[in-house]
C-alpha cells in the first residue's frame, strides 16, 4: 500500500513523503512561492538522493496532468473509468486581455453557455472552492475548471473573447 506523509515546513511550504508499493521513496516539496522540488531516494540508503528536479507552478501542473492521466489514458484503464471518462479538469489562468476580466461568473453565464463548471479560484494568497456566481474574475486568477473537452473549449473561448 502506498504511504504518504505530509509535514509543514514553516516559512518554506509543505513536504510530502511517498513510499510506493514497490518500495520507491519520493519527496515533494511545495514552496509557498509555487515552486516544486521532487526528489527520488535510493532504496538501500533512504538518505541518499538519486535524482531531483525543480519545477515552476506551470510546469508542475502540466506534469500533474500527464501523471494523473488527463492527457493520455492507458488502454488497460479504459474499462475502469466509466462514469468519469469524459470529465476533464484543467487549470486556466485569466490573462489581463481576456474579455471576462471584471465580470462575475453569473454575468458570463458560464454553466448556461458552456456546460462547464468553475470548481475553484486560486489567487496568490487565497483560494475559493466552489465560488459563488457573484464572484468576479480578475486578471492573474487561476481557475480550476471541469467539464467535457468541448465544454472546456467553449469556456476558454468565453473567457478570452466574451
């Protein structure tokens, strides 16, 4: 069974230590500034780092989508996912030139016009899970959005072009 331990790193962020079913050991440090560091340890000497990589926030999210199977699902797993096979979850940063800037979710009629859902809004120092329809979308916010691929595409088009 995979074991995951979490710990706070005051002034730094949060650390996750993972031991896989095969005995591999990993550590992931999520810094308060969004950087991620990943370390792979020697199975024989748990203090010896075999490899490490540092990722910025965008790189980490892209890697998470790949590892999590959002970009490619192995054929063997197709029979496992029945009810969620069409669901896509993505992160989308609101750029300052997007037409949606300073408009609320209700004003944009996100669900009615696209069928997609805004699950959360992430800003530098805060996050809102299941944001209210009155929530205004601002430049530099990151939206966690969900829906079928065509709905996600329609939502992105709505955000960019109004």
